[in-house]
C-alpha cells in the first residue's frame, strides 16, 4: 500500500516506519512538504494526518523547545478536499491528540465527501501486528 504520513513528531514517524514497514511510506513533517507529496500518487491508499504541527527554528534534530507553530493539519485536509473525487485517498486517518482540531479536519473531509475517514488519538487502535485497524469516527 502507498501511505502518506503527516506529522511533526520524529518519534511518531519512527513508530509508523516500524509498524508499517511492509508498505510504501512517504513521510512529511509540515503542510508545505505535504502539498509537494500529495500529487505524487494518483490515489493514496492511506493518508495519516496530525493537526498540531510545529516547524523547527533550529537545525534538525529539533524538539518542541526550538520550534514554532506551523500551518495546522487542517490545511492538509483542505488540500485533500480540493482533489478531484477520483483522486481522493482510499482512507484517511486523523491521529491527532487535539480533539477539536481532529473534529475540524473531519468536518472538512466529510463536507467534501472524502470516503473512509477514521479518527483516533495517536496510537489508539491503529495497528495490530502491522495491520491497519479501522475505527469508526
């Protein structure tokens, strides 16, 4: 499967890399990288979205102490919503711990009629032995 992962947290990217190692993963850390990666695939099998995204203000490796807020994952949701319906991803998983941000992204995607949207805090019911689990929003 072709999977696009948007998250600013390097530890989460490591988690995804290990949990989904049998799949073709594209890792992006901010909305600008997401916007460059999104059109590289006609249709993604899965897209994982985080809401709160920080941008480094110091060279990588960085942490929350040397970062500032970037565009939120809602901008990525809007980018998905603007795609032609035939190019919508097969599945979108919103994995933010920010409940309000996750609901906002869910609203953007459902309004655009993007199919198969799942919402769960990071790590909650996402994987079992490398298989993606599905959870109703």
